[in-house]
C-alpha cells in the first residue's frame, strides 16, 4: 500500500462533500498537472491518503481511500487527463495544520513542505505515521485504517 495527499479548496470540494459521497466515492477530477496525474496513475485500490484543505484552513482533515484506479477524467475530452476515485474513511481527531507540519523536523522533506503547489502528492510511510500521530490517532485507529 502507498500513501498520498489530496489537496482541495474547501469552497470547491470540501471534506463534508467528500464524506457525503459515501462508499461510492468521487472522481478526483480537474487535475491538470502532469506530475500529479502521473502520481494518480501509480495508485492502486486500497491506497490511503490524507484529505487536505488548501487555501482555507491549510490542514489535513480526513483520511481517504482510493476506490477506483486511474481512468479518463470525465470533466474533459482530452485523453491526456486521468483521475482516480476516492472515498472518505474517517475524520482525523485533530486537524493537522500546515504550520505544524512545517515545524516538525520529521516532516521537513514531506512533499507538502517541498512541493506545496501539487494537488496530488506522495506521502512516505514514516510521514503518514507521523501526521497520523499529530492528528491524535492512536495505534488501534491506525491499524484499522492501514
């Protein structure tokens, strides 16, 4: 399993809307960056991700799961653009702010710090564990969502 971070502006597509989609999930559409698209091409069903509110909030607010692998993005006729589908798994007990991520030396190489503009980013396993710890997720919760 791999780990990812999905960024969205809450006024366009927020965590509450993602949760409302339930088990069917939603396309992570509209991505028009080749590197982000290529990351989505690497994703497999069951991969986990952080749902991050960008521009407003600037914080990790939830955990998602990839529920459909890369396919044509339905928002365009341009075959170059693909997306995955994700579904909400759970809220994080305590949102993790960008400020706290930047202040944590264990996360200094995290893509959220070094490649802030990418809307889809990889997350290393150690980073995943650390952000989950910062969010107040205990070992039992972590095992349930791994």
